[in-house]
C-alpha cells in the first residue's frame, strides 16, 4: 500500500532521484529519464510511461530496461 503526500522529498543522503511523475525527470514521452539529484540520467529502452498512479515506468518483463552511461553509485560498500 502506498501513501501519497506532498511534493517534498527527503534529500538528506539521497544519491539518485528519478521520478517519472515529475516532468523535470520525465516529460511523459521520449527515452531520457533525468536524475534530479545526481548525474546518472537513464535511457528507457522498450518500457512505456504509465500516467496512472501519478506516473510510472511500465516494464512488461520481456525486454524492457533503463540503461545508464555510467556505473551507478548506490552508496553501498
């Protein structure tokens, strides 16, 4: 179960922030998913945008991916 709140996101310690529901991250068409915090933009391959539930990227489980030009730093040791 999800909870929808305000537009504020906790940014303390945040490494990456991709949000398909935010037009600054994804305008609803095209292939670029913009990282709103860092520099790790992604390229959407075969996945589609779903405007339901405030916006998401839909993967059909067959050949859909998001690729990144750089190795993602997820802050893990």
